[in-house]
């Protein structure tokens, strides 16, 4: 099939590259010219395992292209995936201006049937607004459909997730749209991936409900961690004990410094606003958000307890991305942690395998923060090491060497990557989450 993808970010690039990998002809429209230039040279502007290989593969085969020209995108295919950003507005609701722009421009440019597919995460009933916008800006009377096809990939394993989804959700209103979407996803359904066809409102709601539910699990286990710290219980074992229960499951029950990233925080906020707009009291979600927003401060209390004051303390930070295997730092806990460290006078040496270049834009290197080349350089002479992301590299670190390099063997682990007993045996003063 011919497929147009609008938006060349984490979702758009993975969607485009994977659809081309499956044999479709794909054109990705991205409005930032520098990104398109890189992509045409076979370089990915973001780090996502396996993505650059797929981009190169598609370019070589000739069935993956990139352009800044939306006109080219609209002319290319009758199915247009909208993968642009839907960030938070100051009041927490989703900013839909990028989605509106794509709907408006597509309407002005299309001269025959088009199916606009919302892959961006949008509030329930956004498809009505997209439809209204297209109708308003259409130059001539041509038929069109709007479908919802929420994306469930996780950054860090996005390619794998896209190619091996637990389920595909498609919300359509017409038989024509249904047939096109079934065709797009035939390579998946042929190998047994469940395809749930719904109306667009239901599909839109499924995405916000799923993310909010996962965020709720994280906040839930973080409160259990607080209780463990007070009572001497061990949250990792509590999680294991709960996780064996199939009704509960083990995933998303890792206590730590809370959820971050470009999805959970904004999607929970947006879902709270949606419920309010429709007069539904979803105070449960407000509590999920309140718990999460207090996690960094609770972590910083541990750092202060360990170091007493932070002024002029040399603090190493391992992990800046919001999760491992990505360079994404949007709403990463590291931002608040580093902000607090610098505000309270510490000298920060920060290391991350992939996210340093993004982080340097927010915190340029200088007197208060530097970015050593590797994780061992970062801990040289440090009076504390803070672990903020559970990269495999850190899990496998030579901690004997780390201890030798540090001035004071203090580790505050926001991700519970080490065992307290083992750290104690090596001579570390070790603080983690939900374990005494
Ligand atoms: N990142 C994830 O893990 C993830 C997972 C599932 C769903 N989502 C949802 O998918 C959407 C996109 O997320 P993302 O992380 O890929 O965002 P992103 O910011 O990485 O990418 C969006 C891209 O769209 C481009 N863009 C904006 N307007 C455009 C236009 N008119 N024409 C062409 N390009 C345009 C931007 O320049 C940017 O490169 C969001 O709604 C998000 O909530 C994200």
C-alpha cells in the first residue's frame, strides 16, 4: 500500500519505517527541514534501537521517503497517518493545534477521497473536530473519513513494539475506512494479532484509559514503597508477591522516582481535564498525579539526609533520559533533580549513554554542571552518586571500581538497580526506594 505519515518524531518515524519494512511505500512528512535532511542521509534525529537500520533499509529499497512538503504527502496516498505532537497546555488539556494544522492543510490540498488516521494521542471526540475542520477547509466536494488508531509503542523498544503489538485498535465510522485499515494491518492480523474495531470515540478513549491505568500502577507501588520504608518491608518482594497474581501482573510495578517522559504526565493531565469537561469526577487520577509529582522531592530528601547540605558537594548523576534505551528527556525526573541540585549549590557531573546532547540544551556545561565521557569519569571524586535511569550499563557497572573512584561511597538509587545487602558488603552507604 501507499501510506503517508505526517510528523517525523518518535511515533511517526517508527510508524513510517516499520510500515516500509513490511513492504508498503511510505512517505513521511516532517516540517523541520534539518530532520528531513538527516533522514534523507539515513541518519535518525532520535535514538531508538533498530530505527536507523530500518530507515536505511527503506531508503535503499526505495520504499521510504521523507519530505517537508505536506502537498507531496497528501498527493502520495489516500491514507494519511497523523503522528504530530499533542503536548500539554498550561491548564493540563491537550494542545491540539498541530493536529488541527494537519487536518486544515490536508483539506485544502486533497482533490479525491482521503482517510485521515489519528495516531497521535488525542482526547475523546477529537475526531469530530478533525472532521469539522476538514469539512470547513475543503476546496471541493470530495469524500473523506477520519479514523482513530492509537499507538501503544514504548520508547526504548518502539520498533519491536510496533512490529509485535499486543493489540491493534482502530476506530472507524464507515465501511470504506474499515476496509482500508484492515488492509493496512493485514500483515499483523494474518499472524494472529488481535484487531479491535470500534467507533472513533471508543478508540480515542482506550489510549488515555490505558496510559492512565499504567500511571496509576506506578503511583500505587510508589505509595507501597513509602509504607515499606516506614515498616521495614521490602517493596521489591512485595511487587514480586503481587506480580505472580495474573489479575495484577508484574509490569509497571517498579517503585522509583516516578513516571516521566512525553506521554504519561501529559496524558494523565489531559485525561483529568477531559473527565472534568464531561462532568465526571475522576479524582482517582488527580491523586495519581499528586503522588507522582511528589516523588522527586522525596528522593531529594534522601539525598539531603545522606549529605546533610548540598552546597559545594560534588554529585555524580547516572541517567538523564526518562527511561533506558532512549535519548528522550521530556518530563524526565532528572530535570527536576538537577535543577534542585544546582539551586542548592551542588556541583553536578552528569552522564547518560544517549541523552547528554538533549540535556546540554537545558543545562549548558559550566561551573555547576559538566558532562564527563563515561560513567566512571562521572563518579571520580564524587561525594554521592545518584542513579536516575536503569540503563543496563549501570546495572552491570563495576561497583568496586566506582567505590575506589568516589570520595565518599554514598549511592542514592532512584531505580532500585542494586541489592542493599550487596552494596553494604562492598562498603557503600546505599539508599534506595521502599527498602530499608
Ligand atoms: N513517544 C511515545 O512513546 C508515544 C507513544 C504513543 C503515542 N504517542 C503520541 O504520538 C504523538 C506524537 O508523539 P511523538 O513522541 O512522536 O512526538 P514528537 O514531538 O517526537 O514528534 C512530532 C513531530 O511532528 C512534527 N510536526 C508537527 N507538526 C507538523 C506538521 N504540520 N507537518 C509535519 N510535521 C509536523 C514535529 O516537528 C515533530 O518532529 C503524540 O500525540 C503522543 O502523545 C507517543
